[in-house]
């Protein structure tokens, strides 16, 4: 249950998830919300010219922390801990997989990354173990930067931590690739990966732009506790449009719950699903009560799209794009 809920949470913000691999650490990092401090009420006595504002000097602790961070950033990168499967896929494509000494549990099985490496639970990173492994660099998601500084003890220990921003669009994905490439000194390789992505997208879009009678598509991410379709504002919605189709829920937020009635009323021409937590999700969709009235089900146009390539914001979204194109328009994309 835990791994499934986490996969849903990851897709809410389009981070690197969608794989069924449980973590090995269960130490959660608590988030404390400080209570608001009421402002003091001051009764003015007389109008006084404002005093010059002095910039307080850094405390010894702040100075030491700043120097530690600068030293970590300038140090050579020989060992990396990758937190987030999309980050791991990007690092592997950049040719630095051999430097990875530990990953999150969702990165297991990514080509290029050594088997048997230590694994971290993204829902509760073991800070002590991260520090003990003493990598030169930790690449992680900005998810872990929001709210609380969960990795501040790691940075205070002199370990460089870089946060990759959550990718909502294809441009965001390309930005992530270029950012990671810059961090590990592989700018040329990063540029080549992005150029290849754009070339593949352009080829598919050139065909999609010629399609005038657009098919409507319902893309289901998950059916746990409701149906979770792809909405607007996501790279998957962009991909549906690139292939020349129309998302039936493009006017909705990128993550929402839809009912049977809403989906049946939308009557999509094609149904795509990336759900891999159940056996044969395609057959289960076809067997749902009342869904036999949907055009896609009536015509047998229900297809599975690889969960990893469609949910992880890395260069591999191109593989999902090709699958989607072939499924929706087999006569156009051969």
C-alpha cells in the first residue's frame, strides 16, 4: 500500500516514480510547522528620522556552514547518490552511472546502474546513512527541499546536495537534463540528449499536425480509490497533443479524480493506461460496469503504455510518446 500511495504522490507533481519497488529504510523525517509570532504593538511617541540599517555580521556558525557549502561545490565529483528514478535515468544517460554508489529504491533496475547498491526510501531518507556513505554529491528532487530542510544535516556535513525542480512540462524535463548535466560536468552530453529528444518530438509532431480528424483520448494513471486521469498542465497532456489527438480532460487540473459517469460521458475514442499495480489493467478497464458504452471499449481501443517511461520525467518520455502515437494512430505512425 505504501509504495502505491507514494507513486501517486510522485505523479501529482510529476517527479520520478511509477515503479513498483519498495524501499529498505523506514526512518521518516518529521516536518514541524512553527507557530506564527504575533507582532508587538508600538505606540509612537514622536516622529524620528529612521536610523541607518546595519547589515548584521554573519555568526561563526553561518560562516562555517557557508565555507563548507562552497568547499563541497568546488570539490571533484567521484561518488554520487541519486534520489529519484528520473534523476538516475538522466545520470545514466550522461555516462556517469559508474559513479553512483547508492540510489532510492525506485531506481532499481535502471540500465547502467550497478546492481546491489544501497537503497534509500524516498518517503523517509536515512540521514545518518547518507552522511556515513559520504558521497561527493547527492542529486535529489525539489520535493525534499520544500517545507523543511530535510537534508540540511547532510549539507552541514560537507556533502553537496543539488535539488532538481519538479518537471511539469516537456521543457521542464529538458531543463532538468541540462541542469544535472551542468552539475556533473557533462554539458555537451546533456545538450546532445536534449537535441535528440527535440528531433524525435519534431518528427512525431510533423505527422500529428497533419491529422485534422483528431481522436479523443482518456489516459488513466491509476484507479486506486477513484480514477486518476491525465489533465492539462502536464507533459503527458502535451504528448497527447503532439501525436495529433485531444485529451478529453485537458481542461482539468493535472491531477484530479474522475467518476465512472464523467468518463463514460466523455466517451473517448481511445483509452490509454499506465497502471501496472494490477494484473492486466487493459482487461480490467474493458470489464468495468457501464464502460462497454464507451467508444474506445466498444472498438477494443484500450492500450497499456509503459509506466516507467510515461511517468518518469527523463529523456525516456520519448519512448512513451512513440508508444502513444502507435496506439492512437497506427495508420499514421508505423
